[in-house]
């Protein structure tokens, strides 16, 4: 057994190279386990125990699993079995390095008791409780194929374009993370990797002008992907994702898109011919957005049955339909049509058909606003109409709950009942309504 002992800083370690004929079953180059003693005689006794456990493991995997899928299955069974006996599965190397004597004694006693009840399963139970089942290899690049199928519920009702917009930033997060830490096994990811990812983004923000918000989105997406992946593989007891990503956030300076002043919208956009160069559908979208505060994609996504003009209170119903889903659960709402919004909706009562995607409409209108120098300050864009809508409601001291309901935001307090009725919302909107454009 002395051949399997090495000494470092006075302490003995069990050290053994994995034999060539075992390489296809155990891909480790060598096995190094601390024996936690400076006494050679004690070290030899402990090395014998370690060696027997390792050789049992090799015999077991040579008998049964022949493919990576079968090896992974054996590992999953060990994780679940350890949990059933009241323990978190821990690899034998980790147990030797980090486990307390009390935990090791508890595991061995549990193994002894289990063997007495099921002696025919002694080898399997040993693998489960003293951690000699081989951990599966899952590369970071493989996490997408595990993560994506588990997110179907998040994408219910979304169209193809909306699904792509959801997928792309998450794929980019994986790509960026691999660029920083390499395409390593997910079980080898540690806090240093996350800190390196943070430093990489910090350099891009400070030297390349990237936005801190982009970095924070990458952090959130990568944390979510790893969390779902570990859960899907039943590996979450092995790595605490919350701890890995703790305090991982760059400071964001308020760079929100600026609002238009109400009198600027009325005098420049509605009372003049400033928008005359836009096509009629783009104009209608602009008018509807000005007096509803709806998102661009919500307006382009309206279908004929969502535009209700022949009712005592004309309104639009923003909801999931065949054109696409909503941004979130709070986005479904009914907004009374007043002022310019009612005018725009009457222009196209069957909905807008020219722009299948909200992004296309935004790009076209924002380009027009820039080319005709219609933005009074840097940071203004079509979306400034939505900010202006919220500001105007605050100016007339509308209740925050009413504002949230009209904007499609989550209410700050607990949600009870059906929400505000059209009559209540109409009362507030009449106080801020623009004068519709002259025909």
C-alpha cells in the first residue's frame, strides 16, 4: 500500500493513477485523496480502506454501465439513494477533503445499518453513501439543450418572433460565459469563474462603452440557466447557484429613455404636419400609443376583436391572441380610447397589418423622428410616448394602482378582485386626453 502514498507538507495522501484498462470507465488521470494524518501507519490503514472502495467502484462500473447515458443513470440513482438515507451525495474526494469526522461516522453507520437490511446491495449502497459513483460530465455548451425544453411554460402564447427574442439573449449569455471560463463541466464551475465573468463585463463596460444593464442581464440569464439545469439533472444539492452569483450586479446609472412633454406632443406631433411623411398605419400607431401608453408590440398585436369601438366606452383589449403573447402576466388589460387614441383606432378598426412585428414599426418610426429632427432631446424615441403617458397620469394625481393597471405593470400591493373598471379608468384618461388631430 506504500506505493499509493505520497507526502505533502507532512501529511499523507492516497495517490493512484487510473489504470489504462479502466480509462474508458473512469476518465480521471489520477486519484488524490487526503488521509488527514502525519502518521504513516495510520495513513496505510486509511489508504487500504480508500483503495478497496475505489476498486469496488471500478469493478461495479465495468460490470454494468457501458455508455455515458448508463453511467449518468447510475450516478443519478446514487444521488437519490443518498438523499433517501438522509444525506446529500458527495464525491469521495470531497468527503475526504472536507467532511467532518462526525459526518463520516454517520455515513458509515448508515451504510452498516443499510447493509444489514439489504446485504445484497452493499456495493451499490457504498457508492451512494461514500461517494464513489462517477459524476456525469455536462459541458456548459450542453446546458441550452437541457434548459430550453424546461421553459415551455414561459413561452405559452408567444409567436415565433417573440420566442426568438426570448432565446437569443440567453444563448448569448452562454456564449459569453464560455468565452470567459471555457467550456468546462458544469460541476466544476466555482465562485472564481463567476467573479472572472464579472471582471470581464466590468472591463467591457469601462473600456468599450457597454451598458451595465447588459452585464446584469447576462448574470441573471446564466444564473437561471444553471439553476434550471442543475434541477433538471437532479444535481442541485452539489452546487448552490444562489451563492455562486451572490452580489453579482454592476451599478446601473439611470439611462432610461426620456419622456416628451405633453404640450410638445400636442403642438408638434398632433397639431402640425410633422408626421405627414409617415404612412397611415405608422401614424395610427403613434396616435394610439400617445393616449393609451401601450407598448408598440401590444398595438401591432391587436386583432379586430380586440378593438371595441361599438360600445358605450370604446376600448382596446390587450391580451394574448394569434398574433402573439404578452410580455408578462400583468400586461393583459382593457384601456378606454380617448383623444388621439380613439382617432387612431378609428383609422384602422380591423387592426394594423403592415407591421407584423413591433420592432419593425419602432425602427421605421424612430428613423423618421431622427431624420426629421423631431426629438427635442437626446434619449427621446417613440417609446417616450409611453413615459409621457405615465407622467401625465401622475401630473393629475392618478392613483398608482390605476397607473399600474393602465401601463400593464405589476401592482405594488396584493392583488384582489377584478381590478379597475373601464368607467374608473375613463375618468382619469379624460383628464389627460389629447385633442385629436384635425382631419
